[in-house]
């Protein structure tokens, strides 16, 4: 009987100690309370809303439209003032016409930057089998929605399909195709955007906006796509154009 | 009256039993028949061979419902009587949409280290996904398998037996891979001469075999028996086409117009030849090699050069190539569609 009492006594002490140990974690009493973080991509073409099928102008003032503008983003994380990260999303397939938003709970922190990558990390992109993922997963057969290259087992990191009118006519239909299908481990890009430091308390919420200016997919300060020649890459066959397309795509993200 | 009732009952029972036999399948593990010529191939750990999965793969292989317009199955472009090719220059898929490559044979894929003519796909399971979703082939929906297939109780039963899960793309690609792994062709006249010593070459075949192995022709350098391929990639001097070949996968311009060495087994049954079916006849293929190809490029294989074979030598080479036909394989009923 006494032995049984001793066992229960020790068990009780162990539970008490384990609870106290949790109370003494460095972050204090708020450590189990989460903050809500929202990252919202505002998608535009110059200063206009980005709309599928709408007419815009390229660098040479020729008419151009987007039919498809999607891509994988991965390792979406917030960087705090201690240079630690809060991972919000490991991978997502984003339709840029849909003003994408990621909302998730994380530990309270003082945030100074947002980091995310364009594409699928190499370990998820080499010798992959999309049939092993649940349908809801962005890397599954269904979830990848055509951004999986079945002939070469890998994902399309960034897909832009569109049309333009190369003669400069305002009346002729836009029939000249543009297709940038970029995907290869060497095209994986990471973007870090600094934000004004903000402290997010436990139970608090903070939204961070990122501007995606699709115009920069076509030209920026260092490069300009001329659709008369720069209109088609499936990465293979025209890797230099895929690299340029990916560089321009990367430059389209900024803090507004 | 009584006789009619009995007859009706008999027909009903017979049809039930027939349907059951199509859905019930044997989930014991299976091995690939190697005819004592090759070792058992490496099988992916997540797709061990079993008889039920092979039968499920066979059923799927011939099911046109997997294509967008219900017109095309794997078996449309890979027909047993033509050693799983289709006799077309380039394949036609759903909605009669034309592809840009010749349908390759499916025999002996169990020993292939990679797939597609540029070798970009590393497993037979993933290769099976390609035609299902390709816009030039079956144009299946990546979103889901067709409802008629998902709701087919027979598929569900076979899938549960073979893979312990409902039918989905995971099951479909694995079952198709298992069926294709089971397609072995190692029972030709050549095999009976070389490996089993039960037959002999004719004099013409013997001379052709000698040319095939000669230090000048060097055919066997790339077409290495018993699979008659080295799985490497070469530019053999075909006329330029839009198809970049291996460069498409490697990005290296030095790989332009290089394609994987195809097997020569059953070559007699698989015209037209080359990656885009540009040559109709086997004697024309030999003539092309004899003149050293039709194009000279920096990356062209050094083995491809004028051979100066006589007419007799060309005939001998042809006679040898005919020994690689496996008539038993191309008439094997186990690889025909399941009877309904």
C-alpha cells in the first residue's frame, strides 16, 4: 500500500514539475498564445488591376494580354529582429489573377522582413512522384493543375501564357503567342523584402502587403522582352530566355 | 417451360460467374519471366509485382475511357501484333490529335533505366502518367479520373485487392507500370540459337550476325544483346527536325538530335522507324546506315559513316535482324484486352 502511495506521489510530483518547467520558458506566459499573420499579394500591371484577358501595353506600346499567370511559391516565412524565421507556408501554387493571401498563426515576434521563394525546392522537384500526394496538395497530379512536366518529372515554377499584337496595330486581333514555362532547379529564386519593423503581440494580427507588378515580367530597368523574338521558352530548348523570364518575374515583387 | 427456366438460370449464373472472374484477381506476388537470359530487374519498393496489379494494369491499358474523348487507350498506339507499336509514323491521340514521335515498343521495359526518347523520366510509373495527361495523347484530366472508371465496381475491387486503396492516379500509374513490366520478349529465334542452343542460324543469318558484330559496322556496340540497346543517346545523322532530342532534357546543344538507342528486338514488326517514323522499311534503314546517315553535324556519332556493304551483305544483315522477332510474344493472349 505504501509502495503504491509512493508511486502516485512521484507521479504527481513529476506532473507538477513538468508544468512548472513549461511556465519557465524564456518567452514567458504568452509563449503558447499565437499571433495571426497575413501576407497579401496585391497584383497589378503598372498601376492597374491585373485582370485575365485585359489589354495592357508592352515596353514598345504594343497591345498584350495575359491568359495564364501562375507559379509555385515556397518557404514563405517572416524574419524577426533576432533573424529567426516563422514559416507560414512550405509550398503553394498561386494564381496571380486571384490576389493571393496566406493567413496563418505563428509565435509573437517583431517582424523585419518577409522571405519567400519562387519555384519548388530541389528536394521536392527531382525524381518526384505527384501521385503520392493527396489531391488537395499543390504538388499532386490534380493540385499541380498542369504545372507538372510528365515527360521530364519536374514542376513548372512559373507559367505565363499570353497574346500580343506585333505590328503595333490597334485594330488587328492579338494572335501572336507568348509562353514562358520556366522550371528547373537552377531557376529557383529566393526573395527577401524588408518591411518597417512591427511588433506583433500574442493574440494580435498583422497583415503584410506585397506588390506583384506583372509589367515587370516583361521589362524592368535592366532587361526588356521583345515579343517578336522573346516569346517562347519551355525552359529546355531556350534556357537563356527562361533565365531572363525568371529574373524579370523575380523583380516584379516589392513592398508597396 | 421448365427447360426455358433452367436455361435462363444457367445463362444468368454463367454471366455472373464470368463478371466475378474478371473482377476477382490473385494478389500473390509475381515475378518477371526472364527465360534464363536476364536477371530479375529491379522493382520499385513501393510497387512490388503482384498478379492482380498486372491484371488491373492490363484492364486499364485497354480502357479508352481514360482518354478525354473516350477514343484512345494505351493499346491504341501500342498494339500487341506490332510488338506494341502502331504502324504509324507518329502517334495519333484523342481527338485524332497528332503527336510528333513514333510509338516505341513496350517490350522489355522492365530493364530500362529511364524512359522517353530523351531519357528524362526515371521510372515506368512516372512514364505511365505522361501519355495519360499529354495534350497530344490521351488528354486525360489531371483533376480526376473519369467518373465512369471511378464508379466501376470491378476497378474498385481490383484496386483494393492489389493496392489496398481505391482507384486513383497512384494506383493507375503503378498498375500500368506492372502490366508493362510483365511484357517480356526473349523468345526469338536468336534467343534459341544464342542462349538455349536449340536452333541454328541459317548461313545468311550467320553472315548477318557476323556483320552486326564486325569492327567496321559496330552495330552491337550500341545495340548490345540481349536487350539490343545500350540506353545511351546518339545523333545518327538523320535529317534535321524540330525535335531536339536529348537537348530538350539536358539543355546542352551538343545533345541536339540525340535520341536513346532503341531496341532491335521485333524490329521486323515495328515500322516505320526512327523517332519520327521517317523511314518506312527495314531495308531502307539498312541503306541509311550504309550511306552513313543523311546529315553531318559535329555531334554525330563517329560510328555512323559509309559502310559500303554489298547488296548481299545488306540482305544478310536483314536476315539476321529478322531473327529477333518473337512470334510467341506477339501472340501471347495474356497481353490482349481482357474479354468482357
